[in-house]
C-alpha cells in the first residue's frame, strides 16, 4: 500500500509535528508513506475568496502529483473536502476521468483509518480530558460524523478513534458542533465575529473541564490557539493524529523543534 | 443601481462590541434552534419530509407557469380576484388602487416579508393610508421606525426592557415596565381598536395550493385571522414561489414550517382562504420581483424553495453574533445573503462573505437549499462581476503563483517564520495585521515538515513522482481538458 501524504500548506510550514505524527501513525500501522514535495496548497483560500480561476491550477497540480499513489491521505477535513467535493467543475473530458480516479482514493485521515486500516486500539495512553471540536468541513462536507442539525445516524469517526486510546476521557460540550469562526479569509474579513465565535467555543470547552481541544483540522485550532494565547486560557489544542501517535499534552504550545 | 455598498464587517463590529447584548442575542436564538432540534427529533421521518418538500418545490419550479395558471383558475372560480405584479412598484400600485377604489383609509397588516421587500408601508402612507402592523413584534418595530431584524422574530434584537420603553412612549404604559404579560396586554388593547376600525386587511401568504386555489396563512397570534375576517376586504400578497402543487403537499410543509421556525409542532393558526367571505372581497396579488430571474439560474434556483422559516438565521453563528440589522437587507442571514445579491450584487457584495462556510444553514434547512454552497457560488459571481476589492484579487493571484512554485513556497515559508521569530512583537502584532488584533500569531517552528521529511525519510523522496516535472503533467491535463 503506497500512500501519498497530502499535507496542508499551513501544517507543512507552521505545525510540522501534525504531519510527522500522521506519517508515524500510518507507518506504525504498516503503510508505506511518501511525501511528494511538489505539493503546496489545495487552492481553497482562492476558491473561497471567489477566485476560482486562480484556484484551478492548484487542482490540476493536485491530480498530477497524487495520481501515482494507491491512496492519498490528509490530516485535514477542510483540505480533503476541497479536493473531494469542490474540484470537479475544474475538469472535463479525460482530465475529469483522471480527477475522478484521484478523488476516489483521497481520504481524510480518520476516514482512511476507519475505512481502510481499521486499527483495533492505540497503544499510547492519554490521561487527559478531551473536548472534541468537529470541524465544519469534516462534519458537513465529508460527513465524518452526524451534524446536530441532521436526524440521520452516522458514526463520529474522530470520537470512535479516540475511544480506542487508553485513559482518554471525552467531556460533553453544550454545543457539540458549532463553528469556531476560522473560516479561512473570514477570520480576517470578519475578524470581530470570528473572534467572538472562537471565544464562545473556547468557553464551552473550558466549562466542560477539557484540558485540550482536539480536532481534525489544525486551521480551526490555529485560530483557537491564537485566542487562547492572547487571553491566557488554560486550554491546549491538539490534532487527533498527535494523540494517536502518542504526543504529550503540551506538544503545540511548547514550540518544540523537530529538526 | 447601487446607492451604497453594505459594509457587513463594520456593522458586525458594532454589534460584537456590545458584548453582553451580543451574547444574549446569541443565546436567545440558540434557544430557538434547540427547540427546533427537539421537535425534529420527534419525527423519525424528518429527513424524508425534507426530501419530499424539496422535491415538491423542484417540481413547482419546473412547472411554475402552468401551476400558477391552475392556481389562478381555481382561485377565480371561488370568487377571488387575482392580480399579477412584475415588480415591487406594480405590486404597490395594485394594492393602493384596490384601497383607493374602495375608499379605504385605515388598514391592518399581518406579517409579510413580501410587503417588506416591496416597501408597501411607506408607499401607502405617502398616499394618506394608515397602516398598522398587527403582528406584535412587527408592531413594536413599526413604532420604533426600525426594519425587522429577523423574518420570523422581527424584534428579536430587542429586550423586554426596550419594548417597555417603546410602549411607554407610544402607548402610555408605565415607565420602565418589563413584564411581558403586562406589555402584551397593553398591545392587545391597542391592537383590538385598530382591528375594529380597519377597513381592509393585508396579509402575507405562507402557501398557495395550485389544485385548490387556496391561500394558507400561518400565525401564532391569530392576527391574520382578525385582520382578514373583521374588515370586508382581504388582500393577500405573495411571491410566486409560495406555490405548492397539491393539498397533500401542504401537510408536508406545515409539519416542517413551525418545527423549523420556532420548534412548535404546528403554528397556532393555519388559516385556509378559498374565495371571499359573503359580501366581501378577496384579492390575491402574485408578485415576481426578480424571482423568475433566480428561477432561470442553475446556481441559485433552489433558493426559491425557501418557506421563510428563519431556521438558517437561528442556526447561523455569524447572524447570532452580528444581528439582523448588520445585513441591511430585507431578509438577513444565510438565505438573505443568497437572495439580496440577486437584486443588486454590488450593493450586497459583502454579504456572501459574512459566512464561515460552516454549512449549518444547509443542514438545518427544511427544504434542503444548499445555502452555503450558494453563498460560495455568489462569491465567484461577485468576483466575475468585478466587485472584489483589487487588493484581494491581487493577493489571490499572487498566492496562486506562489503555490505553483514549491521551492519558492518553501523559501517564502521559511522567511516568514524567521521574520516572525526575529521581529519584536510590536512589529508583528498591530492593527494593520488584522489576524493579530484579536489573536496571537501562530507558532514559528524552525523547520517545516518538508524539510524534516527530506532529512528523516530521504529514501522515500526519490520516487518517480518527485522527479517528473509537474509542469509537463499539468500541460497534459490542460490538453485533455480542452480537447
């Protein structure tokens, strides 16, 4: 099984440990993982700003780069959703067929673990209280869980995986899937509302007694972490891959260097 | 066409600044959203109902002309007078003429987003007709001279103390009164006189049934019933998208409407009007006002499914924290941000961006309008029409060029991290760096993942994909695409 690791641009540059944890996790589970270095960004910032024309080259690049792999795995619901749900209109004819083949084998990390690898349990204990932050694109584009608005039953993939981690306790939130307010350029264009939304999520996780807010999208957590640091809130943020790979609670706040 | 451009972020900033009020507004609407969840959970067939409603609306839009004519035929056969208005001006002129022909000087009106859209009240008032909004929330904001901030809960931006002040000023209630029962009683007494003296009643329409020619009006206060029953003339104003094909479909929509809107199983009153009462007149005004244009658009057609339940507002985390008035549009919130640009894209160009694309509106919508995808589609359309700020267009073009060059991307990323590390805080966290106004900057690790990978997994870097030129492959895709 040859996996092409699709690493979101901001994880590559700002949260390398999330990608390293993803890589180690997949390797531990027996996969052969490559990181094709031609990759950069999926194009979502451009597309969501209304500039689909300049996002299109990113889509063409993506198919070029990831076509040779058996699977494409990404530790982000949002970037995966961009590729799987929002690329189609960039392609036509034979290009569309090539895209469809890549689309079919592109997975968000929890999807891939759940559908392809199916690990029974994870070894590293995590003796902390965890608040689950469901990223909107993972939840409502990829359906990695049941959104609170819909009345159909489906698995919470991240929750199912974390249930297999020894000593980990999930705390109940009052709003289990409200948006954190990151929203890409929204965070800057509507900065005030964005910050208010983020602070509301942080307050919810804090009142639930969480030690750490855990998500499948580091972009939500980058925004939340910025607010936590500004306000001095005693709450950590972690990608679920970091927990599964056995990282410590403070991994993202200690500015650990992974050189 | 655009008088001025709406600046949603600026209006939202003001709303957020009043922190306590903003949090109260958020809680008040979240409470309604929760009630809706509890009601939806009681129906095992909830998702099936949404499918049915969406399909019935799709069928209606596909056969709109025939169904409208069927509706007119049945309504006329029962004695209603049906009028057709191409736009707001024609709608207002029709209503005014009916009133003037009958010597009407005083009317009561129940809640109707269509008459808000057409600005009927100022038009009638300019011609000397007294218009009293009879929905309690509408009456409150009418006294205050404000537009509604929500389509179902028009005065949701006001606290009961605000209502007490308004009633003290306009109805002479005790100063600083805030007891809802006392204030409601005062409003009842005041409105009762208005109902009794009105010479005509204007109502909105929730549904018009093509096969029966009936119009259906849903309220909780019974104000539409009083307003249409006491005076001899009833004028029902409706957008052409209110049509549904069959009486059987009505059951689906009534079950969805109140549950989605306020978390009630059904509205207190669901009144069916078929023909005028003996000796009276029933006028039905069918209004297009841009709806045909939306119907013609593949991207936005489903927006006409809307039954004006307001669930997308209650669930929208941006609406709850920016308030309905920040949209400066007749219909605020997600559905408003889809509908408003259809009438004037430049004026409303900030609205589709007043959205984090969380998709909650799409999932809550009882008629399955893909709201957040339509907002995304509007962003493309606004860019195509040239209403994006130049700075944004250039930034995105620059980003695209950078992302097409992996080595340059890696270098720029490294430079950015080094700069953030070295510079003193006051040079990185200031008001021109909008991110840093409310938040700290992200961490600045010494190494990127790609650098780490090259060092620690060197054996995996040498695979063919890395050595093959991405440019060549891209060319091949383009060729296939254009052929």
